[in-house]
């Protein structure tokens, strides 16, 4: 079990953020046992094989990575299974800046504006000195965005829990459940922080439930370090995990969902991508649009709430369980408005 590396050399601290992102992706591909070659890594990272070769040299020489080329597998491996990259130190200000930027990018999503923001940020980072002054009043006057109502989380909490995810540190938390309306003490292994619609969630393995759970940060009343650490499975993928559910509701046997929007509502649906990470879209006759995706059965309640947002302009093709939920919610709404 690897303990977190809390100190890094001044040379490592100087590695450019973009280069560090490449090293993290290289580490992830090798750790997953995919035995990636120079060509494969170059394609994944959208750089030249020469750049990848230089990155591998940085990992060996500056980070002491036990990486080598395995001729039998025709790709790179770690001679020491479980080796991890050193944790990059960040000041509280840098961590706060990250979460502010993350929140902005979450709201604008994958639009052209998001691409421009990311591109501009990368170019600025390449030319700015280590310290720079910005007039916040001028910045706030030039940029504005509005999101959906979201719960409030203290920056210090975000920073501390992010560090726990990075260092694979086991925590004890006191968590409030709105279903039971009770507080419970949990021992958790935090995997990553996830922001959905402005709300922050901590995806973690829950020792009490013996499975992965999504803990909304605003419901964590307190957290305590245990002084113990854990090792994440090499094949764990946050994208695959999130694709199992719909709007932070997940679990249950896999089911296929098909929803058709009429020609009127389809105009607005086309402008928005994506409602689910693995959704497929099919243009139908008369301007209708069909959305298809697979989720865990427990996520159907969230899909039903999503559909009711477009009441009168959609129909559910499958599954039957979702059709029943829609009828129930529509009936309850009619009863409440007699």
C-alpha cells in the first residue's frame, strides 16, 4: 500500500500543468494494465511520439517511476505494481481558484464557449509569471453566469476532501440522510469529487454499506482523518461509474431507456448535449427526436422527473417501469390540482 507523498522536489513543482496532465494520463493507462505503446499514447494525448518519449523520461528521471518497455507485451509497464505519481502541492488559494474555474466550466458545459475558455486558459498559463494581479471588480463586471439553485459548500471543505481523494486517505464522516432524517457515522474511502448541476458530491466506498455511494457534500456535517490510506482499483473509471445512473441516482439491474420528443420540443433538445454520457440520438420523421441510453433501474425515478419537465411534448417507448412512473406522477399531479 502506497502512502501519500507529501513533498516533491523543486524540479517536479516546475513541471507545467499541461505536462503534468499528460503524465497523469500516461500513469492511468499503464496502471490499468493496457500496456500502451508510444504510438497509442501519442494518439490518446494528441501529441507526437517524441513528446511522449520525453514525458516517459521525465517520469523515470524526475519522478523515479519504475516504468519500462515490455517487449513481450509491446508496451509500457510499471515494474512495481501500485506505483503512483507524487501529489502536487497546491496552496489554498490555488485550490479555491480551481473550484471556482471548475464551477464556471460546469455551467457552460461542452459548448463552444467552454472550448474557448479552456484554450485561452492554457495559453495564458504558458506565458504568465508565477504571480499575477487581477482586478476582481473588473473581472466580475466583464463576465456573468447563472446556474440552477445549488447547495453551499465551504471552500475549505472542498479543498480538504479533494486532498483526501488525491492521497487516497480514509476518512470518517458524520452524514445526514434526508430519507431516514438521521445522522450516521460512516468510514469511507474517497475516490473523487463530482459536480452535478452546481452541487458537489463525494464518490466513495462506504464501509457501512459495503459499496460505492454518492455523498452530497452539503449533508456531511463533519469529517475526521483516520491516519490510514487505501489503494484504488486500477480499473476504476469515474466515467463508467457515472454512466450507470441518471442525475446522481444509480444502481439496480441495467435497463434500456428510449424517449421520443415531439417536433416542437426536439428543437431545444438538439441544442443541449448531453443528458446522459452514453446517450444516442436518432432523428425521426416529422421532426421528432429519440434519445436512447442504458442505466441502472434505480435511476428511472430521476429519468421520470426529467421527462415531466417536458410534459405534453414527449412519450416513453421503454421500459414499461418508466411508463408506469410517468403515469403515477401525472396522476398525482392531477389529484393535487383538482
